[in-house]
């Protein structure tokens, strides 16, 4: 079955602009999480969506937002871009969060969207 | 709060040699534990996971990891490294009461394989 698809793979923006990244999870996966990866900070959790609701949120400013659609596809948006927002943004999907389902806790990652802010 | 420490930023081994990557975690109870691998320009791929039961878990590509509760460790091992194993490796933890979506990752260990 198809994996996690992220678009676009690469993009360049300038400071002050905004950007929207898209993530299509594996069919049947209802949870979508977003991570920011940078050389200095490593992998940092942004937020997680489940059934169109934000279930968990990391420590990022309000400029970072997301949403999930009824088909589980998710988007994240970064407004008023700063140079420090340059990063690889990774999306991961997983099964529902029902306790006891071990497979529910396994993340499948997309290849990422590489954002460069000039 | 949970945390993960990977003490080795960079490890170099010769092809055919054995490998051990260290991972220590901090968490109030036994978390779910994972090892992921990332090749350049790619996302992360799950190597193996520990949820409960046998503390020695087998993964893909010949990797295994051992959970040691007393040491709060989950070290990754491979008996014979192949050149294709060169990549960055991440240890991660997730609490039992939430989906793994909110996993905490270590800073990663970059593996270089010498011919």
C-alpha cells in the first residue's frame, strides 16, 4: 500500500511569507503528526491530529498551525516565516490511539518537505 | 517529562564489524521504545520497537535491541555492519497513555561505515 506522501518536497520562501505543507497518511491511519527537524534542535514534535481534532501540541509559537480533513489528510501552515523556520518538516501517520493496540503506536514517516527561508 | 539521550553523536565502524548504538531514556514508567533510521534526504524508517514482554527485540535489516529497565537503556546492536547501514539512527520513546504521535526523539547517532 502507498506510504505517507508529503508535498511539496522542496520549497523556498522569503521572510514574512507563509507556507502550507500537505501530508497524505497511509490508508486507514487516522493519526497524523508533524515534526520539525533541524541540525541544531533535532526532531521536535509540532502537533498531532486525530479524527480532525488536535490531540497533542508541542512547544511552538502560534505561527505554526495545522488541520486535518475528514479523509485524514493533514496540512500544516507556518505564517510570517522567519529564517529559523528553515527545516525539514516531517509528517508521520499511525493507527488510532486505542490503548492495547500495539500497532497504534508505530509511526510511519513521509520523506519530508524541505523548507528554506531566505 | 520524558527525554532520550543518545550519547554518541557520530560512530565509525568497519564493514563487517559489530555495532552498538546507545540510548538512555528518562520516564516515570516503562515507555514504548523505538529505533528509527534515516538516510540522507529521507524520512525515518522504523527498525524495531519494544512495548512489553521479551526484552530482546528483533528488527529489520538484522538489527536487534535490548531493553534494560535497571539501566533505563535500549541499545541497538548489529553483529555485522554493511556499507548500506551508513545513516543516522534515532532512538525514541512514547508514553503508554497517548498515541506515538507525541514521541520524543534523541538527537541521533550518525553511523559511518569504513570499507
